């Protein structure tokens, strides 16, 4: 009885902590999403407008100033928010579809195929996501689609290995054994038992992979391998501003803050999802 009486004071602070993390994450990501959606219907200036004074400071006309070509920096940031979200969602979708499929195949496969796929996944995971994405983009050519596909393929190995481990764990449960004994085919087992049980943990990994994808796209654009102009990627804005960071620091500070805000927001959301997926971890906090 004493344990029951002491439970409420312990649970409440944990809920507040988790709620606070999710709220901050949702606010940060929500701001970027709102800006990206707004850019679809309204922009302060046309993206290719270079009529502004070069490296102009913030003013009533140009809220964040202009870049070295005379383009409105606020316009470029808004377009960059759209590109970051498109790449993040697209790369995660590619990585999830391919990774979950390969992970399920490995978990259900015979030992020799499972070992072969596991070894291949370990080899792919040994290479950094950015390096693999650079190789794929270099082979396909720089474009927004190739960046999404490259990053998605590079991160799919991590998703596949996690899916394989989680699926094997679920397959060892008695209720799955009973379902297989009763004659349930593997598609039914996957839909009814596997995916509902592995998805909470997978969703945390995919949320983290979203942040990785955004950083990878910014890095590729910084190196000149991202989406070509007029796509105003945050990474390309950082690359263009590095020569004027002393005379016009806002050109580098603004996209850097936007990039950090989105990644931190996604990580906060992933942290909240991890608490939901792992009650034991939530109790330790």
C-alpha cells in the first residue's frame, strides 16, 4: 500500500517532463512547417529577384537583409525550409520502405540468407550516411530527387537492421508461435503482430533519421552536390555566405539557426516518442 500511495507524486513529474519535451519539439518543428507552407502561397520577393542592394542589412523592405547577389534573405530561408522538409520526409519514406522490407525478409529468411543480409547491412552501416549519399549523388547527378533517393538509400541499412532485430524478438513470443501453428500465413503475422509491436521503436529511429537526412542534405548542398539553383537550400546559403561572414554575418547565422532549430525540434520529438515506447526508460527519468 505504501508503494501505491507514493506512486502519484513520481508519475506526475515524469509526465510533465515528457510533455515539455514534446511541446518544445512540436513548436520548433511547427514553426519550420508553417514557414514552409507559407512559402507555397506567398514569398516576400521572387526567388530569383536580384534587384536589392548587395549585402544590405535588415530593413523594412528586406527583413533579414540581402545576400551577395542582392536576393532577399528571408525569401531564401523560406524556400530552404520547404526543401529541408521535402528532403527529410522523402528520405525517411525511402529509407523506411526499403529498410523495413529488407529487415522483415532477413527476420523471416533461412539462416544462410539472414546471415548474408546481416553481413551486407553491417558493411553498409560501416560507411557514414553522408559518404554514401555523396557517392550516389555523384553517380546520378545533383538534383533534388537524387538527393532524396541517395540519403534514403544510405539510411535504409540502419532501419533494416533495427527492423530485423525487433522482428526476431517478436517472432520468439508465444502468441506469434501460436498464430503460426494455427496456420496464419506470414502476411497476416506481419500485419497483425509484427508491425504493431515494432512500430513504436521504429518511429523513434525514423524521427532521428529525419534529422540526419536534413543535416546530410545541408552538407551535400554545402559541398555543391545538393539540389541546384534556384533551390535555396540552407546548406547552399551557408556555403555562399562563408566569404562574407565578417561583413554580413546574418547571411550565415540565419540559415544556421534555422537548421539547428529544425534538427533539435525533431530530436526533442524523438525523445518524447522514446519515452512513450519505453516505459522502463520513462520510469528511470
